[in-house]
């Protein structure tokens, strides 16, 4: 009886340690985290596949980067850097170099806005004198003393017979 309990205890401990060490299965989202780059000078990009009747939607330039959504032979479904998804020829893309990915994904440089000089600095810069009469706005026109003539047409009186 003691051996039986020992055997059950050993089996239970084996099951608990065995289940605890099993890695959780990775959920495949259909894509990869690897960036790919266009190796050809240009490659056609099809939104709905190479069999669409209208031809390629655009041409991707050399070193355009993308992620593979669904790998396959011939054409692969990719997601471009701007979020558009479509198909490119698998022979025209290769895994991108980390330096290329860093260059393409780097945020654009901050554009520094020029500092605007204050009114005092602008006056000193151009030598403007605020008392100069050329810089004063002209006065408003004075009202006319004589009223303007009324040019309304008045019909002539009709003579009576």
C-alpha cells in the first residue's frame, strides 16, 4: 500500500512539473517581425494580387521596406511602411539590413522655426523711426460740406388735354 501511494505521489509530481514547464504556444498572426527591402530597381505592387486586370497599382523603388504578411512562392502579401497591403514578387525582396530599417523608420528631423524678432528689435534692425510721418497712416477723409447731387430720374408731368 505504501508503494502504491509513493507511485501516485511520484506521478502527480511529474504531471505538475511537466505541465508547469510547457511553454505556451505562440499565436501566429500571419506575419513576421522582420523587415524586407526591395532589391530590384523597381518592383510592381498589386493591391489585389498580380492577376488583377488593371496592372500594378504602383512601382516600389529600390530599398522600400515592408513586412511580410503571408509568405508564398511567386508573390508574397506584404504590408508597406505606410500601412498599405498588397502583393510583390518574392524574388524582388530580401530581409532588410538593420541600418536601412533604422534609416527608413527614423522620425523626420525636427524643423526649427525661426525666431521672430520683437517690434523693438525690428525697428533697430531696419532703423525705423516711429515718429517718421511716412510711417503714419493717412487720416480719414473729411465729410463733404455740399451734399452730393441726387441723380434720380423723375418722370415729367403728363399734360392734361
